[in-house]
C-alpha cells in the first residue's frame, strides 16, 4: 500500500506544476471599460484625411515652367550689367573688386544669414582666445574663410533650374520654345553657377589668398558668356511671346476670381516685356503700369466679397509686391530700361512671384473643386429613407386623406 506521506508528496508536485503552468499563460484580454470607449468616441482621428489629388493641365504646367525660366533668368542680365559697370574694361584687382548688384540688398552690419547663433558659454569652460569664436581653430592651419552671405545672393541658379525642368516636359509640344530651350537651358544653368561661384569667391575674400588667380579665370569665362547672353535670352523671349499670343487663355469656363487673376497676370506680363526690352518707351511703361494697377484692384475687390477665393487670396500680395518694386524703380527708368541693377533685380523677382502665385492659386482652386465634387458624390450615394407603408398609423395632427 502507498503510504500517506507518498500521496502527500505526489499531490504537492502536481500543485506546483499546475501553478507554474498558470504563470506561463498570458492573462486573457480584458474588455475595454465602457467609460473609456465613450471618452474616445468623440475624439478626432489622428490620421490625415485623404484629399482628392489635383492634376494641373499639362499645357498650364509647361507654360508656368517656361515663364519662370525666361523671366526669372532676366536676373542674369542684371548680374552682367552690375559686373561690367563695377570693372569697366579692367580685370579684377585690388582697386576694382567685381560687384553683382546684390550687395545693396544686404544691410550693412547684418550678420550673414544662414548661420547658427553662437552657443552660450558653458560654466567652467575655458574662454575662447581673443579675436576668435568659441570652437574655432587658431594658429597655423586655421579655417579663417568668411562665411557666405546668403542675403546678398540672387536666385540665378533656382530660376535656371526651371529651364531644365521645362525642357524635360515633352507635352504639349511647343516647337519654337522647345528649340530655344534646348540651347538656353544648359547655357543659363552654367552661367548661373559661374556667377554664384564668383560671388562666393569675392564675398569670402579668397582673392586675397591667391592674388586673383581664380578671379581672373572666372572673369574670362564670365565675359565670354555675357557676350552670348542677349542672343540666347532674346531668342527664347521671342518664342515665348509668340506662343502666348497664339495660345491666349480661354476664360469662357473660368469663374470670376480666375478671370480677374489671369487678366492681372497678363497685364503684368505685358509690363514686364516692355521693361525688359532694349528700347523702352517710358510713356508705354506708365500706361501699362496703370493697367496693372486697375486689374490688380479688381482682383482685390473680388477678394473682399469672396474671402475664401484662392485667386485673390494668393495673387493679390504678389501683385502688390510687383507694383511696389516697379514704382521704386521708376526714378531709374530710361529708354534703355531700369538703369540700376539693384532696382531691376527686385522687379524680376517679384514678377516671378506673380507667376508662381498664379500656379499655386490654380492648384488650390482645382483641389477645392475636387473636394466639392467628392462631397456631392458622397451625398448622392446615400440611400433614400424607406417610404412608410400605406397602413402605417398616422400622427394625430396629420391631415386625413379624403
């Protein structure tokens, strides 16, 4: 017979193994309390709602890129005029440091933009050497290059890249424009990079280290390209003007905001064409300027009664900036154009802002129309409420059928 002591030992082993098995099994999931579910019911979802994708017409997209390319790279002419005026017929030297017409844009005494502010000193840390910043190298081999002042940098490279993008757009075919772009895009991109390199070289005062060796190399390349600039730019400008004159925007299906915005853009374009021509008629500039003021005011008036309209909301500030810069340059206007490169550059930049504003407004308008169509489709898809049966009990105050 099995003793009582043996039976107790077996029972203890079984209990211990059962307890160990229970520890390994995870506890069953508990249902969420009703109070927690109710609290989360009213919270908004953190996921971004899906909006209908907007697709800009290929012609509108290509025209936008071409316009930014041509009008934006008029700044290359501004840089050329400023550079040649600062040197005359001489090469760069200590007596004549080249200018690119952007130096006046940076206020004297302002720290160069794009630099991080100095870190506060750490308590107990050694003080930096006199005349040097904390963490800067000192002695032989130190990096004493001056940082580049981005506030004095013109958007030459950015606008030149628009030429490359425009050239990559094959639809729709714009034969004369495409031919001119194929020549102009690589030329403008290369010239913009050379100007940026030269501006960086002189702003960092690297000419003091190599006795203008690199400066003279850049000078020879700049002079050669500057001599070709007018021919390339004018060829593209004629092709762009011819395209727009034969492909005027169709406003028949446009709403009032879009009509007002496109009218103002075309008026601003006409003024910009006059300002960038070789023989400028000041009287024609004054007439064109008044026309832009009128159409811009009409767009602004439309916006006062249609405050959510993207055309007025986006384009009005850009047009105001363009008008302001043109008026600021008027005192320097001659029959050769705006004689001050420093005043011509803001005119170019602000007109590009008008072109970009029109493109953003178009995208925003298409998005709004897509969202409205989605809401309308969702409302139409809802099932209609079932009709009540004929023998259903009627409310006490319902009219009785005869």
